[in-house]
C-alpha cells in the first residue's frame, strides 16, 4: 500500500515537469517518513485513497485542473486529519 501510494504521488509530481516542486515535495516526504505508521492503515483509508487517486488521474487526463485540485485538497485534508488523530493517540499513550 505504502509503495503504491508513494509511486502514484511521485508520478503526479514528475508529470508536473516542475523540478523545484518535485524537489520540495521529495524533501517534505523525507520528513514525513520519519513518523511511525501510515494513514493508509486507518479503516477504509486505502480504499478511499485508491478512489481519490483514480479521480485525480481522471481529472488530470481531462485537463480539468480545478477538479483535480478540489479532489487533491480533499485527499490531503483526510490524510492530515488521520495523521493528527494518530499523533493524538500516540501522545495519550505516552503519558
């Protein structure tokens, strides 16, 4: 799951043909990789992420940047919310 997810994201980054963006996102990804666990382990997240990835790809193929942006932002918000819940749960266990 993690490898497929990373491969999808990196393919979209490379397709942007924006080397500065690819570099920035690659470095951000390195920082995120040091956190334990993955949001993809959250119940239903892998299935939802696969649907979102497909929808993003379809919007890109249609050259519908607004729709790709809307779906991507919802995708990132969901991952962020899951990650924050993981952090909160981890913090409560370490007390």
